[in-house]
C-alpha cells in the first residue's frame, strides 16, 4: 500500500509501451477479467486479460499479476475475492 503522492513512472521505450499506477482492488474485480483477441503480426491470439480505465493488461504482464494474486490470496484473478482481501494491505 502506497499512501500520498505517487512517483512518476518513466518507462523504457524499447521495453514498455506505458506505465501507470492502479488500485489493486480495481484489477481483482471479476467484471474486469475477460478474454480478448490480440493481433500479433499476421496472426491473432485469444488470451485472458484484465481491462480497466481504458487499459488492458495481458500477456506476460497478466501472467505476472495473476501469479502475484495467487501468492497473496490463494486465488487467481477473475474470481470473487473475500471481503477482507484488501485488509491484508492496510497498515
């Protein structure tokens, strides 16, 4: 949990498209999870993703975040988390 002003995030252009802060509680909502078709080169892939505030988290970012939530909560993203989930992150 970070309180107060958040530092600016400056992505490395060759590695990251954009960087932004988000509330963990917004990403673990079941309604944020879905699958989406992504065009890659001349093909396309249907992959799980999280959509929120005009952003889409997918691919390796999705996998890393999903693993983090599994480690913290014992559940994967896209499932209803217990009401006290965010209490784990409060001082």
